[in-house]
C-alpha cells in the first residue's frame, strides 16, 4: 500500500469517524438501533453539494447538512416516541423515505463538487502535501467533536440521556423525560452523520444517493473495533475509540483490497464488512459460551 | 402530605381479563408519617404505589401530593415530588454508570438538568459524604461501575439516591424482599434511619408482618383492592404478629393462611 493510499484511508476513516460517533450515541448511549444514518449520511452529502455548488460558504453548507441530518433523527424519534413504532422499523421508514428526498435535493442521482471551495481549500497553501492536509484538518475537526460530545455526555443532561438508554424505568423515576432524551439524542446522532456526509462530499468531490448504503454497518463496525481495542469506562476514551476504530477499519479494508493474494475486488467491500461485523458480534458470545460450559 | 381519594384502578377494562386491582381506596398520609402496607398477592399493594408514582392510570378518583392534584401527571414530571425504591435491586440504578454518576443522576431528580458538569468537585464531595454515612466502605469505590456491586449494596445506594433530592413522598415497594436476610435487616434499619432523619412521608409495601410492625408509625392492610385494616398509635403498639395474622384470617373470611408469600417472620 502506497503512502497516498494509506493517508487516503485515514482520511476516509476520519470522515466516517463522525458517523461512528453518531452510531455510538444511538446504539450505545440511547440503546436505539438506528438505521436512519443510511439516509442522513447521503442527505448531508447532498445538501452540502447543492449548497456549495450554489456558491455558499462551505462551513455554512456543513451546518445545513448537520441540521438536515438532525431533522431526519427527529422524524425517526417522532415515529418511535409519539406513535410507539418499533425503533428499528421507525428508522427504516425514515431511511427509505430519505432515498427519495435525497434524489429531490440533488435533482439527480449524483453530483460533482469539483473545483469548488471546500472547508479544506484554505489550508492547501500552508506547505503540507495535499494528501496530508486533508487528514490533518479532519483530525482537528473530529477532535473538537469528540471533546464537545464527551463534555456533553458528562453533563447533567448527558447523564440523563445515558440513563434513559441504560435503564428507562429508573430514569423516569428520577424525573428524566425519556422521550425527550430520545429526540435530542437522535437529532444529535444524525446531525453528526449529516456532517460526516457533508465532509465526505467535499473530500471525495461528489455526492451520490447510493453512498449511504451500509453506512450503519460501517459505523457499527467502527464502534465495535474501537470497543474491542480500548476497554475503558471513560466516556472520552470510548468516543476516541470509535474514531480510531473507524480509521483502523478503513486502513484494514485498504490493506485487504491492495493485497492481490486475497482476490478481493473493491465491490466485495460490503460483503467483507458484513462478515467482519458478524464475526465481531459472534466472537464475544462464543467466548462467553465456553466459559459457561466450563 | 399525600392523599388518595376514592381511587379505582382496573386492568384490561371491558375485556374477559378485566381485573379490579384497586376498588376504592381512601388514604391520607400526614407529613412525616411512615406507613407500612401489607396484604396478600394481588391485594393491590404494588398497584397503589404504581398509581401514586404515575406508572398506572387510575380509572377514577384522584391523587394529591403536597396539596397538588397529580392524577394526570406523567411519572417523570411527578418524580419531583415522588422518590422511589423498587423491589428489584437492579431496577433502581444503572449498571453501566459509576456509583457517583448514579448518585448525581438522583441528586438532580425533579430539577432542570443543564449542560453543567454532573460531577463537579463540590458535588463529588457531598455525594461521597452521603455514601460514607452508609458505613459500607463504598465511598472509596465511587468511580466503580454500579454493576460490580451486590444486590444489597445497590439497594442501600438506591435508598440513599431516593433521599438525595427533596421529595414529598417516598415509595418503597418490597425493597428488602430480594435481599439476603443480613442485608435485608441492614436496609430495613437504614430505611428507618433515613426516613426519620429526613422526616419523609413514606409508604412502604412489605411481605413481612414483623417488618410491617417494627418499622414506621402506622400499618394498613389491603385486601382485594380495599383498605381493611388501618392501625396506628397505641393500638398498633399493642399489636403482635399473631394478632395481625388473626386479623388477616378474619378478613379473608376464616380461610387458612395458606399464602406462602405472606411471611410471619
């Protein structure tokens, strides 16, 4: 694997780090299996692409992408909290609907964001090679996101959110509005994913309605890889682990694809990811089973 | 102060499974009164507590806490007035949060939760002190996961958590039933101590007649969703466990006390 391929993988890992943080928030903090991200990620990419090609400030485009992602999360939360639709099904409904929405937003299935000012553009002239500038800027952005999120989750409000996910009955008995926490948590989770989509569009130079397929599995894979490598009670470390998990996942995929002996094509990516996630979910159970048998 | 007026709770109304869990209860607890509740399975004890906490909606009647009608309030909103400890020691706390995080959560019960740090140095110190008062040596394990503790330790902490924020009524639903005898004894004593020192208005459901008479200032017996015995003061002081069992038998129309859930010990 060349240095450029390596840094490209790191870059992609950092972009998907935002997705990993969102997935962590939904799956781990709120205990809400949320597939909305498969729609909110391309929506973030689409809104950012449209805004940027219309000449808007790329930071503003990121903000709009995050807000549109948050709106998706709110829709899923609304279906679940207000009408009691099963959380997984509620998120699938939103995800399916978003496919059409994304086509409407862009007016076509994909859209180029080439030769436009992105959030990275101003930093290209600072002397670093281009393939290092992108990961560096993304690393700074995700560092800020991790710190803010860790701070949020250790606040009174964030603690209430963690309780709402871990033990809703206890949370209610302590005056936590569990439904309200789901709204906020889902909005935040999908805002992070939308932001990830916006950055993806700017880094890779395009937005595509199909780019959302499997986002949830990749996010989950990152969370699981991170959890396996860093077992910690600290929220800050758990969040960093998600991001590092995302980077490791991308580098591993890059390695697998560039090793000719494995006979893998880029099109095998989803299969490989699914197998990896399934293994990661099965292995701890097998280990636990053995312990019981003994 | 808390008052329950003509409360009726019916599960599955209008279906073949219809069950009248509470069939007209009038009950007033004065400030700092500690009432123990006994009765056989299905007498409506837990349902009464659940109705006061807001977990089940009454069919009719109303519930006032501190002079305010809360009959239609959601449990989370009611929590500012109602503190609870559940029977299941695992239900009252979050296993994945640390001891101090659980306590911080309970500390803010009924308050507006903002973005300020949940574990400031000051608050940590206060929480640590409260835990130290237990004498269980848990004050040195404040950062440990709650899930690492035994059921008894968790229940003792749940009780502390219930008394951290101000409440107008404390609801204890057989909170010592799932513990081993030694720990049950400890939690019972702790209950009496905390209730007395905080002057808490308390409603405690118990299966143990002995506990019902030993703790608190007043005892009521429920049967088929109604209050069939209500004793306090001298009459209660002179009441024995045997006397209570006799009362119980009479209420049930002379039937033998075959309910193994009702322990005499």
